[in-house]
């Protein structure tokens, strides 16, 4: 697991070798939560798009054809 953390942090110029385990875990948790929020945001956007699409086409006088 540390290899992935080091690879991710290497791009951010953070010296992982000098961090203790607690700090590495905190950074990994922070990254994991950001990823989770991005997935939730994407899912919510998809749901809203579907609802908007359905709402538009369910309006009286609007034809899908």
C-alpha cells in the first residue's frame, strides 16, 4: 500500500520517507475520502440529469419523437 501512497505523493513533492505511519495513514485517508466524494458527486449529477431528462419529456405537449 505504501508504494501507491508514495507514487501519488511523489507528484506532489512530498517526502514520504520522512513521514511516520500515522501521517501516511492520514494522507491516505484524505485521498480516499476525496475519491469517495468525487464518486458520490458524480452519482448525484447522473441522478439529477436522469430526473431532469424525465421531467422535461413528461411535460404536456413535448414529444420524444
